[in-house]
C-alpha cells in the first residue's frame, strides 16, 4: 500500500500543515516539557502520521517500546483503556534519554462523556511519566476539561497544490507514466483534500500501467457519494450480494471510513423515493450506533445492507 510506503517519517516530510509543524518543532526542542497534545482535523490530513513522528522524535530508537497506541472506538470502554495504561505505565523501565511514555489515543472523540471524564482522571494520575496524544476529527467532541489540559493542533484539509505536489513525487518514485499534471488535479478533485484517499486513488488508477484521466475516472467513479448511492440502491432493490461486494471494495480498496459510508448512505436514503423511509433511517441509525460501539465495522455494514435489502422483499 502506497499510503504506508510513503507515510512521512519526519516532520519536514509532512505536506502542508505549516503552522502545526513550526509549533510542534519548538515544543519538541524541549521534549522534557512536552504537554499532552490534541490533534483534531479531517481524515487523511496527517494526524496519526504526526503522532508517530512525535513518538519517534521524543523517544528515539526505542520509541515503539514506550508508545501505547489505542483506538478509543475499538477498545471496549474506558476500563480497558485504564487497564492498558496502568500496565503499560508500570512495567516499562525508564531508560536514559526517555523522558516519559506516550499514549496515543486515536478516535478519542468517539468516547462517551463519562469515559472522557474517566480518561481525564487517568491522564492526571499517570501524568508524571506519561504524556497523552489524543487524536480526533472534531475537537468539539472532546470535553472541555480535557481540551484545557492539552496543546491543541488543528489540522487542515490539504489544499490542491500540496496534494498535487505530493502525488507527483510519488509518481516519480514509482516511475509512473502519465500525460500531464491534469491527472493529479483530477485525483484531487475526486478526493477533496484527503491525502490518504488521494494516494489510494492514485495507486488504483495506475494499476493498469498508465495513469490517465480515464483511469482516474474509472476508479473514482464520479465520487464516493455516488458509489455509496449505487450500493444503497442495489441493497434497497433487494440485491444484497451485489451491494455487499461493492461495499467491501469501497471500504477496503479505497479506504473509505465506515462512518463516512454511513453518513453518505443517510444522505442518499433521505433523498431517495422509498416507501419505508422511516424504517430505512431507523436501520441506518441502529448501525451508526453499533459502529460507535466499536463492533467489527465490515460485519456491521454487511448486516446493515442485509436489513435494507429485506425491506424490499417485504414490500413486494
Ligand atoms: N500531511 C500529510 N503529508 C504527507 N502524507 C500524508 C499527510 N496526510 C496524510 N498523508 C498520507 O495519508 C496516510 C494517512 O494519513 P494519517 O493516518 O496521518 O491520516 P489521519 O489524519 O490520521 O486520518 P484519519 O482521521 O482518517 O485517521 C499517510 O500514511 C500518508 O501516506
Ligand atoms: Mg488517523
């Protein structure tokens, strides 16, 4: 996967996010005093990447031994987080030059308020030798008490120039053949500043050999939204298998986050002329809830499509 192969290893390699890079550099110059960090911003803008870079810079070559990566929406509740942090803080020795351990908590805005309150206490309890990096899409989803204890960094959706420049550099390293720069503009157009998605699209579009406007168009469809639309239409028409296959392709190959899938699905369903709108929306809401609970996303979306395709059968 090119997204992993070309994941930046140093702050300088992170595309755009200039203000963030300069503020972080000065914090990293005095790493003993590093505060807790809160990274907020849209998907594919470099939050997780930057968190990993911080870990490497602060902790050096043994960074992986001193970094606990948790996904707030995967873990079953705050008790798991507390247990893991506790064990981690207790058992790892403190080597010279390693000022503390890092806990990176991804998707932290998916935690309930209660969990976040508990998290705040955990942060305090272990703050002597532990720093937290909280990663989220919306800082508004994080309780005030935590926000005020963190240095907040707001990541921006990447602009066209940085995306095109980044894609061109990858194309060069992969020796891709392409007619002109307009293909990169089209990739940007289809992915709207989400660099992960842009790189995935670039890879998919060049898998046949040459990168062309047509190959970009073929793999991007007109947009993710319209692809989700196709899938929902298939499901609501009773074609569960067809819908499932396309959903798996969309989430696995293009890396569309499951929550985005649901968001688009909701928009599509409410704009469709369906007999059982209330029932359909109820189904979406149910699975939205289950995804927040962190149960296996692909299985949940599959079950959701099955339910939607049953609506049709009943109506017939
Ligand atoms: N600013 C950036 N500079 C260079 N590469 C980037 C940048 N942002 C994203 N990427 C590319 O996209 C991939 C995913 O980025 P990353 O995991 O940092 O996104 P994120 O902001 O954490 O997104 P999400 O909210 O979906 O977790 C990286 O491996 C990298 O290849
Ligand atoms: Mg991330």
